[in-house]
C-alpha cells in the first residue's frame, strides 16, 4: 500500500508521487479528486473531521481563542511532552477549570440560599 504524507502546501509546485510520477496543475487536481472519490466510494459513511465530542453523531461546537505567543509556545511544549494535540490539552484544561468553578458556584449559591440566623 502506498502511503502519502498530507501537507498544508497549496503551492503550484509539482508533486512527485512515490512511484516517480510528477503531477502538477490540472493533473494534480484530477488525481486528488479521483482519490477522494475512491475513498468516498469505499467508505460511504465516512464523515469528514473527528468523531463527535458531543456524542450521538452531532457536530461538536467549536471555540476559537486568541492567545499571546508565549502562551501558545507553552501550550505547544506541554502538548508535545504529553503527546497530545493542543486542542485536547485545552479541552482538558477547560474541563478541569469548569469542574472547579461549578463547585465554587454551587457553594456560593448554596450559602446565599441558606437561612440566615441573626
């Protein structure tokens, strides 16, 4: 089986396949379209993207956040050490923060609703 490496390169430079075939321009587009068609035919239930985090086949909501470069660099470093993607690291951090915050909010609400003894 031939393995291909995915790239974000969208340049107009020719692409050389493992067998030495050089594709450029329209030939490259036709090759890519044909490959996608073959994958779709072999896997008709394939849905682009990762498995739903929400469950039930629903699309998971997305969150876009801007951070300073130093924070991003720290996220990259921690993600690399933990062998996870930054998105997983951020999901875990948000989940932990929200779990702690929920306890704080519940405690705060409970104390406000408690009977006052004078």
